[in-house]
C-alpha cells in the first residue's frame, strides 16, 4: 500500500511538472545538429563582426580560436589525459563516457545529427541546447528569444540556468561526477565562479540591444547566483546515496582538499566561526556557502544569518552521524532553494558593494578564510566587485588602476594552493578594501 501511494505520488508529481528538469536533461532534449551547422560565414562564422545584425556573427571564429571549450576533446588525446584514464582502468580517454561527458558534447547516437562530430569538443549545442527544432527558424528577425526558448534553446541568459549549466561540468553533478578517484589519478582540481568565468573567453557582448532582447545584466548578481547554485549542488551531491558515498567513506571530493592534503608539520590550525569545529576534523568544502552569505546580506540580512547558522549546524552534524548530516543538509537545501530566485531578481547597485567587501574583511580578520578554497572564492568575488565599481562609471583611470593592482596582489596570495598563507591573504584583502571608493 505504501509503495503504491509513493508510486502514485511520483506519477502525479511528474504529471504536474514538479520534477525540475536539470541542465543536462534540457541540453539533451533535442537532436544536436553539430558545430558545422552553425559555422557558415553568413551564420556564426564571419571573420569580422556584422554591423546591422543583433549579434556579431563571428561567434564560431572566436570559439574556435580562443575558447578552450573548442579544444576540450583534444585534451583527452594528450598524454596527461591518457595517463589519468589508464590509472583508472578506463582504457582510451577519448572513448571513456565519464571523460567525454564533460570534455565533449556527448550525446547518445540517436541524438546526433548528420554533421555532428564528437571531436568538436564542447560545441555550441553543449551550451545552447540541441538545435533540432530551432536551427531553421532562429535567424529570422521576426522570431523572438522567447520563441527560441520554447523550441529548446537553452536559456544561457538566465543566471540561475547558466550557473546550473556551467557547474554541471565545472563542479560535476549527479550524472556527471568528478570523483576524488579521478582527482587521485591526476585530474586538476575544479574551481568555478560564474561572473569571472563568463567573461574569460566571451563570444558575446552586453549591449543595449542585448538587454532589449534578453533582459538586465548584472555581474555581481551573477557572482551571487553562482555561489548559491554551487552551494545547492554541493548539498544535492552529498545527499545522493550514489554520488555522496564511496564504500565506508563519503565522497572526498565534497570535502576540503587541504583538510587532508597538507604537511604534517604545517601546524596552522585555528578556530573558524563558520564551522565551530575543533582541530583534526575533515571539513566539508563550504567555500560557496561562505561567500553566498556575503552575497545574500544586501538582499536579506536575516536569511544570511540563517545560512550561517545552518551551515554551522551542517558542519557539526558531520561529526555526529550520517543521518544527522542528511537532516542538516536538507534543512539548508530548503533555505537555499527559497532564496535563489530572490538573489537572481536583486539589483546589486554600487551602494551594495562596499558592505559586501567590508563584511568579507571583518570575517577574514576573524579567521573565516583559513581554508584555501574559501579564500580563492573571495578573490574571485573581489574581482566581480572591482569590475562593478568600474562599470558604475565613478572611478577615474588612476583609481581603477590602483584597485586592479590591489586585486592582482590579492590573487597572488591564492595562486598556489600548497603555499596558501591566511595572514598574507587577509593583509591583501585589507589593502584592497582600503582602496575601494
Ligand atoms: C565533471 C566534469 C569533468 C569530468 C567528468 C572530467 N573532466 Fe577533465 N576537466 C574538466 C574541466 C572543467 C577542466 C578544466 C579545469 C579548469 O581549467 O578550470 C578539466 C581539465 C582536464 C585536464 C587538464 C586540461 C588542461 O588544459 O590542462 C585534463 C588532462 C583532463 N581534464 C582529463 C580528463 C579525463 C582523462 C577525464 C576522464 C577520466 C576527465 N577529464 C573527466 C571537467 C571534467
Ligand atoms: C561554454 C558554453 C557556450 C558555448 C560552448 C557556446 N556558447 Fe554561445 N553563449 C554562451 C553564453 C553564456 C552566452 C551569453 C548569454 C546569452 O546571450 O544567452 C552566449 C551567447 C551567444 C550568442 C548570443 C549573443 C547575443 O547577443 O544574443 C550567440 C549568437 C552564440 N552564443 C553563439 C554560439 C555559437 C555559434 C557557438 C559555437 C561556435 C557557441 N555560442 C558556443 C555560452 C556558450
Ligand atoms: C560540457 C561541459 C562543459 C560545460 C557545459 C561548460 N564547460 Fe567550461 N570547460 C569545460 C572543459 C572540459 C574545460 C577545459 C577545456 C580545456 O582545458 O581545453 C572548460 C574550460 C573553461 C574555461 C577555461 C578555464 C581556464 O582555466 O582557463 C572557462 C572560462 C569556462 N570553461 C567557462 C564556462 C562557462 C562560463 C560555462 C557556462 C556558460 C561553461 N564553461 C560550461 C567543460 C564545460
Ligand atoms: C578525507 C581526506 C581527503 C580529502 C578531503 C581529499 N583527499 Fe585527496 N587523497 C586522500 C587520500 C587518503 C589519498 C590517497 C593517497 C594514496 O593513494 O596513497 C589521496 C590522494 C589524492 C591525490 C593523488 C596523490 C598521489 O599521491 O598520487 C590527489 C591529486 C588528490 N588526492 C587530490 C585531492 C583534491 C583535489 C581534493 C579536494 C577536492 C582532495 N584530494 C580531498 C585524502 C583526501
């Protein structure tokens, strides 16, 4: 009887669309026609930007020449990748599903169009969704962005959806996991920040025309949303019995690397208010939860305090039992889920930037950035904020240059995870804060 009710409830939930489609599912919903169908010189393969078009139409050229996604498959052919696959007993890395899922647009055979090539790596449709239904219509100027979305184009302009998409490869998700075993075989550690990474190799520009077609753009908001979505992803991986646990141990990739990987003579332990843990305890990697608090404070101060308390409760629960950990993780997950839409709708203006920096610095001075991963996120957050100050238009050139120099100095303190020193980081953050307008 119980099984029957559960089954029924499941069916009803699906029927009413309560199952939220993941980014991976949305991308794979329709057939992928292949990069070759996008790259003609009158489509996205122009060598110079078009003048009288909504978009530059040179996206393919930029992707091919500058974007590492275009080389993501070729990475798998290199000795370093082959060595990783060999150590894991996977055979050829270019044939291994687990590698291809993130290093290419790995659609099943039935979802590959005639011109699709796996060697194109992370191609257009790996981010923009299968073009089967919209390829022929989307260039028509009478067709709106909303029309494209109903035909399966992925909403990359929406910060929550974009974060979920990028993180499906840059952090891993349930069906696409980068495990500690893969790291152990030599895979680089993954780290991601939505605003910074969105602008590293862009084939797009935010113009008045873009805003008219797709809505407002706000870099600090993207940073905030990216932190919240990554924090949610951490909890959902931890709660999943398949991905969260490996034998008697929890999946180590969800924990702070340096909690285990530091020198025996290091002796740098100290208390952190955000965990309340004593020495010698393996900590969850809470970097995104830490930075999400600062992003949340201008939107809803009480909620930021709740995230702080529930994160601390989660850390405490990990020292008690698996059951207690799940209860605490679910509580925090529910809080985050309710907050993300509010953060995504918030207009971070220039007045909200200084309080964010000030709160980060105050906590840093209390030892909150003892863990490298949080410090690295704080550096990327600071970059988002510096750029927002610039975009506000009130900085003169000299002031902007000073801020960038302070930012470079801050980045320098997180350049090497094995040489991270908290006092150096705190001093650099203090310097940056002092130079802020
Ligand atoms: C969850 C997604 C994911 C999976 C699974 C994954 N990778 Fe990666 N891999 C990445 C990302 C993202 C990067 C880039 C990291 C960065 O620079 O931020 C990367 C980087 C690499 C690099 C370094 C590339 C360079 O330019 O230095 C190698 C080598 C590599 N991966 C090989 C593999 C192999 C082999 C497998 C399969 C065993 C694999 N990867 C599985 C996402 C993944
Ligand atoms: C790693 C993910 C990713 C890949 C791969 C990718 N894009 Fe994009 N693309 C984005 C994001 C993010 C945006 C910016 C948000 C938006 O405009 O929706 C964007 C925007 C665009 C735009 C819209 C610009 C505008 O003003 O509206 C076009 C056109 C575009 N991409 C074409 C391509 C083509 C063609 C390829 C393949 C050659 C490609 N993209 C590959 C993520 C990607
Ligand atoms: C299908 C998986 C996949 C998706 C989706 C994806 N990426 Fe990537 N990304 C990769 C891989 C794999 C690499 C490493 C490629 C290499 O080293 O050549 C990478 C590399 C990058 C790099 C270069 C990193 C560096 O250290 O220089 C940036 C920036 C980046 N991705 C941004 C994004 C953004 C922004 C999004 C979302 C709009 C996104 N990616 C979505 C797989 C993906
Ligand atoms: C709970 C402790 C723990 C955590 C947390 C942890 N590791 Fe490990 N790591 C280990 C152990 C144990 C080994 C295995 C050492 C061996 O095989 O001798 C290992 C091995 C490795 C290796 C291979 C080193 C070698 O000697 O070949 C790498 C690389 C690695 N881990 C990276 C990471 C990264 C990146 C993270 C964070 C995302 C991480 N680890 C988190 C305990 C941990």
